C-alpha cells in the first residue's frame, strides 16, 4: 500500500512539473494569432490582457498561449517590446516563461504564460500599443516566419488599445519689460522690481515622472527685454544644501539646483541646459540630440544671483528657502530661428528643480518639474512646455 502511494505521488509531482501551465484550449476572450517561429516548431497561438484596456500609471497583465514541438532548453526567456505606431520603443519587459517553474515543456500542448507589467508608463503618449516579442537567450532570438517577422526577429504580436494619455504640456507667456522699468533691472535675486509682480508666474511643480504635484513649493516666472530672457525661481526649502564650488562641477549629483532647458526650434535636436545651485555656482551645456554630443565647453554667458533665506549646509538650522534670478542673453541661444524672438514666437522649455534632503534618503519629489517629463530623466525633451513671447509691455 505504501509503495502504491509513493508511486502515485511520484506521478502527480512529475505531472505537475512537466505540465505546468498546460490548458485544454484557448479561452473565449483570447485573440487568436497562430504565429509560427523556428520553422514551425514554436507557435504563438493567442493572447489577452487584463484589464482589456490597460490604464496609464497602473499595472496590467499580458497572458499568452504557446505550443512547442521541441524543447527550448535552458536560459531562454520571453521578451516584450512595447512601441507606438511609429516604432518608437517606450518600454520593454523580459520574463521567465511560466515564471521559471518548469525546465521541461509539455510538447504538443497549449501552454499558458502570464506576465505582470508593473506599470503602463504615463509617457506612453498614444492610445494604441504595439507589442513585439518572442524568446531570447543572450543575443540569440527565436526566428518568426517571414509574414510575422518585423525584420528584427521579433513577432508582430499584438496591437493593444490603452487609455488615452493625459499629457500635461504647459505654456507661459513672457511679457516685455516696459521702457521706464528697464532702468530698474538688477539681477540680484530679490525680485523687488515692479515688473516681477506683473510677470507670468506658476507655482505648481510636478514630480518629474508625472505622478502628482510636488509636496514642496517652487515658483517660476519669466520676463524679457531686448537683450535678455529673465527667469526667476523661488524655492521653498527647509534644509538648503550645495557643496560644489566651481562652475561646471556636477551640481546635478549633489546640490540643490534649479535648471532651465531650452529648445528654440522645438525639434528635439539642439537644446541648451543651464543650472544654478543654491551656492551660486552654475553649470551649462549644449546637446545635439537627446543626451547626445554633450558640450560642456559651451558658455551660456548668463548673469545670475542667488539669495538664501537660511543658512547654507547647516542641517541644525531650519531654513525657509532660496531664490535664483537668471538672465539669459538672446545671443547665447545660437540656433534660434529669430533672435530675439518675434511677437507670438514660441520656444520649447523645461524648468526643473532638484531638492536635496541632507542626510536623508532621496524622495521621488526631490526631482520636480514645471511641466512633467514623464520620466525620472530630465532629458525626456519630447514633453517640454512652451514659452510664448508677447510684445506687450509691463511696468
């Protein structure tokens, strides 16, 4: 009797390890595909998603069904590349088939796999998601038959409808300082000139990823005259910190900073980055392509001043905040279509703030933006907002 029980248990365990994921047929809600790979030895039979229409910022599941006429062998994984209709990849996901629960697949059977994607990124800015995928091991990939192959040995697996993106792109009007008021202009970080009270201002900064508004208040404002674009930042900060001492030091790695990105043509090619720290140190650079051909030798020639309401680099004293006033010469923005811009012209911009918490683990809302980049990467320039130049004078 005991021997019989042992034999029964052996077959049960053997069956479970061999036939993990096996289903009798495709469920009714599955979309049938019938795509073949590796000379027909692997078949992608169908899929569905949960929910049917994945939602931005939320988790979703992609459930796929496969049939194998040969074993894949060790080390092979499923991969998914999620693209828009132009073929731009927004994110990808690699996944152990059936969560790595079995080494030996049930040949000739329908096998179900579930991949849980942690989040549909908010920056996926279309309402249709194109899924390319298959199996890979190192640099090897399964090879789809020609009619299912996208040219990169990826299956054209699916088109999935997703929620419409809710992309926020802000605009700020930049008014002209009136003739009489230009005589007041002094870049000192005080904002006492009357035109600052009448300038466009926005104090709603977002967590850079777009998850919500920042819990720490930051304001940005802008005005212009014939020679300069003036940007002002007013940053609430209870612990002001900046350790870098030399211009073009990596302020972005350690310090409380405010940042300006400008793409005057709005083409996502040449753009300029300017930073000022709470210690009054600047960093500036020029790029040709997103994070490409970085040129730190470029000099913005900005005039700037910082005022600290508190004590810099003293965690024992509670600070109130700091201000930065930055004057950007029109001539420094070298590839602008017209310089200075004409009435009604627009430039693409980002305004950022990095708020360091001295002695504490960094929080997500340490990296905030006037208009979200929908990524932790400040260089996600496709989501820039706009400055609109208005030749209406303010006193």
